[in-house]
C-alpha cells in the first residue's frame, strides 16, 4: 500500500542490498514514521534509514556526467571519511551501469528523448534524468565513455589486488574519479 519514488527506491536498494530481512525491517521502520502517509520520498529514506541523499552513488554519477569536479570530490572526501557508506565495488558497479547506458546512447547520437530514456531504462516522463543524460552525452563522446568503462575495469581489478600494492579503497576511489574526469 505504499508508493516510493524511483530515486528513493534506488537509494534504499543501493544501501541495503538484497537482504530481505533487513529490507523488511527498514520498510517497517519507514511505515511507523510516515504518520499515515503512503508516499516514501528520498527525504524519508535519509531521515529514517540514515542514507545521505547528497552523498550517494547516484549523485556521483550525476556529478561525473556534468563533469562537476567539486561535487565529485566532495563525494570522494565523504566516502573516505565514511568508509562503509559507499563500498568501492558498489560504486564501480553503479558507474559501470551508468557508463554502459551512455555507451548505448552514444551509438544513437540523434536519438529522440523517448529513446534516450528507454535506453536508460527510465520512465518516458522522467524529464530531470533526461536532462542529466543529455548533459553527460555532451560531456562524454564515445571515446571518453570507452575510456571510463576501461578505467572502471582497471580499478575493479586494483581493488581485488591486481597491480595494486598499497592503495586503500579511498585512494583507489579518488584516483579513479580523477581519471574519469580528466
């Protein structure tokens, strides 16, 4: 009987994962705190579950798409101070999905708005996401998208210890974000 915005749902799933008992507990906590409302918002997720809507991986994708260096570095700084907030494998996975969608979109440079949203797997009414993807497509031509995907693979391997002797998760994230933005 509850409705949840797509972004709020992504925040919840991204933070909790697929542990059904934990999901159930968090939804019960939300239900108690909604005071009769049936619509779950990003603010509710942040307030009652403790997930920062400012420092989540979706805000990182948005800042990378806009090539907003300051916002991306704030995210990195937050993650380095709060190591468990956004684990590197989760960040890499989300960024891989994002840049994979950009890759598909760049194969159709003159695609209509509805097609862009379909490639992103989003509702045809999601105008704000459309604008974000249009900005990202201007900032990331095909070669840059390919480079970003390659960097994500490289840093996934580094996180797993391949060609990485001493960098911790925070250092890897910082270096990866800087290279994607270059």
